[in-house]
């Protein structure tokens, strides 16, 4: 490894960073992370902090999960790669598919289609949804509905159903036939409704209205995150996702649960769909499936959808989609070990307990810091603090000020993530109560510094 001076001098010089302006990365070089232990990361200067970002919503079991590291190393020695394209497979992926079938049985999901990450999983789900309808003779069902503020990755399909202009505008025109509906976001919504249950009903009514307008027979699927994550951690009222399920079923529209961040315990339940008592038709997973140690994902498929494909005799169900790394044996080995550890550690229980402490602590911070406009969370270890320069007017905070909060929090002991006016917290699910206090006290100092 090159020394610290070399790294600092060359930081961002010969690479472009995702989700950043190249000039900004040059002017404000990113933190160089060089090591990690447990839930802590350390930078090139030896500064160590609690990682309240959890890698990027993926390192649920922390950075020291030895069984996953061992499984990856052993699989690299035994069979580092073989494809699952028609005609071949590998042993690990067969075993993993059986494990996932058991794991997702309560969600009604019984088949897996493997991908290399979350955006791939979204793309796969959108494509399979259209194909499902074509197999059934409803070729006109091609449109997609989704929520404003939703995040579904960055492929053209995913960006087209995305609900945030930042990920869309510079890449338009996107896929035609995609329509975004108001999100159940109590702090800001077009209905001026602050009651979560009433807002959920209004959003459901907007969904019904849009379906009537478009014509149900033109719509393939509705895609949503059970708790909106990257868009600012927006947990809907408990009636919302069941309401979406009911409306979709009534109109023959598939429900795709984008659980790239919520599957495997994040919400305090094993999946976000289970958290709300909903069985989706397709579920996108990735990230924590390997604890972030190997790029991997799976689209889980409901039994009813699977039957339509498997019973097809027209040939239309042949899947013309897949990735070189679909079912990668090293990823599958990592996922097998990760699943076993995730279950052994019963991470949803800790996510719920630590999440409640974090949420309560953030609400307490809001009592002393006027810059906090809204605190969201209460469903496992995913929280957000929305900052405003004027509480009454809900004026979004400027970039420099929120950047200072982040910097001071980092110097005080916690890495937090900034997204627009939001500070987003998605720490590993193996966090301790002491770690929660470190995050809270670091943020307290951050808020006090502005
Ligand atoms: C809900 C959701 N869907 C899809 C994605 C895209 O995943 P990836 O970055 O692995 O492509 C993300 C990433 O954060 C996500 O949060």
C-alpha cells in the first residue's frame, strides 16, 4: 500500500466518484478509509469513528465477520467463477437458492434470480414484470408506477421509476410510461397533511386515481421501498403498504418490493414487507445479502409469478436477461455464510432495540437544536434528521452548513451520511447501546457547531 502522502496527493485525481461532482471531489477530497474493525472505520490519519452509515446500508454485521471472509477465501480457492447461464451452474448457488427459499417463505417468495447488486435487481424485477404479463397474454401492461422520493438505483429502468430529480434530469429522456405518485411523507406533501394515517389514505387515493387515468390494463407493476431509504428515511403509516397491496391485486398490477436496504433485518423485521404484513410479487435484494463483502443480489419471486413462467408452453417465458455474474459462486458462498450469521445473531431484534434508542435520542436533540426540522425513524436502524435554516418556514438547510455538521460529527467520533438536507443514519445492525450514544453525542457536537 502506498503511503498517506501519496494517497492524499492523488485522492480523486484519476477517478470519478459516484454521486459527486468531479470538481467538488477535487476541491474537497473524500475521506480515505483504510481500515475497519467491528462497527468502526479508520482513516488514513488513524482517526477512528463509529460508522453510522454501515458502509452504504450494507455492512449489517460489521466489518469483522470472519465466517463470511473465510467462506469467500475458501470459495476462491475451490471454484472462483462459473456461470449460471443456460446449461451450467455451480454447487454454491444451488445451496443458496434452497436457503433463500426457506428464509423468504413467510413472504411467499420461492424462486431466486441472481444479480450483481441493487440496481441490477431493480432492472431484473422491472423486466420480469413486463414479461409476466406478456406470457399471460396481456402484452399491453408495460407501464410502471412508483413513489416520489423513492430510490431504485441508477440503471435507466431504475432511474425512470426513481422519485428524485437529482438522479434523473441529466440523464433524460428516460423510459416512457413511468409515473410517480406522492409519497407518504408527513413533513412535506402536496396535501398539507401531517397525520400519517390520513396521509396514507390520500396517497392511496392518488394511486387509485392514477390507475383509473392510465387504465389498469396498461400497468405492469408498482415498485416501492417498504420504508423509503435514500430519499430521506420515510416510514409510511402501517396502513400504506397493505393498502398498496390491495389496490395492486384488485387491478392485476404486480407489486415489486424494493428491499435492497430493508431485507435481512434493517427495519427490525426480517424483511420490510413482513414488517407491514405484505407479500409482494417480486422482491429486490442486494447489499446485506453478503454483508457488503461481495457485489451480489437476488430478485425473489412469488410462487404465483413463478408458476406463470414455469407452466408456459408458448416459449415466451424464456428469460432473455441475466448477468455474467448472476449466481457467482463466490457471492453465493458469501451469501450462504452471511445468511447463517444474520440468523444466528438474530439481527432484527438488536436493530429494533438500538433503532428505538437512536430515534429517541435524535428526537431529544431536536428539543435543543432548532436546525432540526424533522426526525424520522422508529422502524429499526434507519433514521434521518432533516435540517432547516428556518423551522417555521421549513427552509431547507444549505450545503455548507450541513457539511459542517457532518465534519464536526466525524471529528467527534461518527461517520454520518448527508443527502440533500438530510443526515441519514444506517449503522450496522450489530451496533451496541454505547455505539448509539457515540453517534448521538457526535451529532450533538455537530449541531452545536453551526
Ligand atoms: C432501495 C434501493 N434500491 C436500489 C438501490 C441500488 O443498489 P446498488 O447501488 O447496489 O445498485 C439502492 C441503493 O442504495 C437502494 O437503496
